[in-house]
C-alpha cells in the first residue's frame, strides 16, 4: 500500500511539474498580455503624489510644532506677568 501511494504521488508530482518545464520563455510566455507601460507610469505618478503629500504633511507638522512652541512661549510670558 505504501508503494502504491508513493507511485501515485510521484505521478501527480510529475504531471504537476511538467507544464512548468515545458512553458515558453520570454515574450512568448505572455503573448496575450497587454503592455505594462501604462501601469508603470500610473505607479510613478502615484509615488509622486504620495511624496508631495508627505512633504505637505511634514511642513504642516513643522508649522504646528512652531505654533505650539510660540503658544507655550506666550503662555510662559503671561504667567510671568501674573506673578
């Protein structure tokens, strides 16, 4: 029974690997596939937009940080006048 199982498993393994070994290489493999240039350009545009958004967020955080420092300084000055 173990021998029969090993033979069946080997046959299925061989039948599963054979199409991979016989597959065409290069452009013939994806002859019906459309060009990926449009997708690549869309990804590049998306990366540019994400970089711009990141820069804007960093500028906003920097400004917010500066505003909070100014606010803290103002509150500290006000505390001096109340004493």
